[in-house]
C-alpha cells in the first residue's frame, strides 16, 4: 500500500502528457487541500512533485494563517505554484502566487483584478455558464467538476467524459479535470482536451 500522498508523482507525469498542458500558465497537476481528505496539508505540500500547484482551502480554520505561512515556505522551496482559496487577505499576507475562487464567487476574481491583486487566478466550474463567466472575470484557468465519480461527500452526478469534452471545446480558458482523478482513471482523460488535472483524494494513491 502506498504511503499517503505518494501518488502525486505519477499523476503529475500523466497530467503533463495531456494535449492541453502546454497551453496553460499553471502546472499540469493541481493539488487541493480538504479538511477531511487531506487533514495534514503541510505533509501534502512536502510530498508534491516539484513544480506542481497547490490550492489551500481553509474553510475558516482558526490556524489558517500559520498553515498558509508554512505552505508558502514549502512552496517556495519546492517551486510549487501556491494559491489560496476564497481569501484575498490571506493570499496577500503570505505572498501567495494567486487565488482560487469557488464557482459561486467567481465574480470576486474580476474585483480582485480591478484592485490590482497579482498572480494567477483559478475558478471552480460545473457547467457552461460558469465557464463563460470565468472567462469574463479574468480567470487564468478553470477546474471543471465532477468529471468522474468521486468519493467527495459533496459530489453530484459526474459530467462524464463526453459531456466534459464538449465543455472543454467551448471554453476560452485552460480546463483542469477535477473529480474522481486518481492513478487508475487519469489515463482515460487523454484525447479530451484537458490542460491538466486537479486532485484531492487521488493524491493518496
């Protein structure tokens, strides 16, 4: 059995082979933290392949500033692209490389651009309208989900590869596949236009 977070290197190699990887300003592999499925985000960051991306989602954790500072230090030493989700003040405080926005808060990306927030922006998307909105809000790449059946307690019915492929073709932005991404499924993504993958539970092998 693989130790926790040891699947990252394999996912990164496979993600780099996706046909859209060369057209994204972000790394092919984006790792997302989650209080339940990645309870130790620092350990996750330390095991990610150099050059990957890390999105810190703190959900209001009381230790978020200390954790974000620790993640920022690791990101700097391992050349990770470090984004903070849903918290512009925290992103600025730790000098993150950018911000991530849930679908319901994508419009905040436009506000952040207008006030001069630096860095790369990503947004979660679950359908066509969200993809179009992200493109108008100054986002650099989107995380489309759920692509495949996922163990996430909040996951809804997956889009499936054929429907997701149609959305990728409609998008003006690089699209990352999220939902059900793991070592056993990532090879199925080839040929559908994705620029990379975003993973949570799949990082644990």
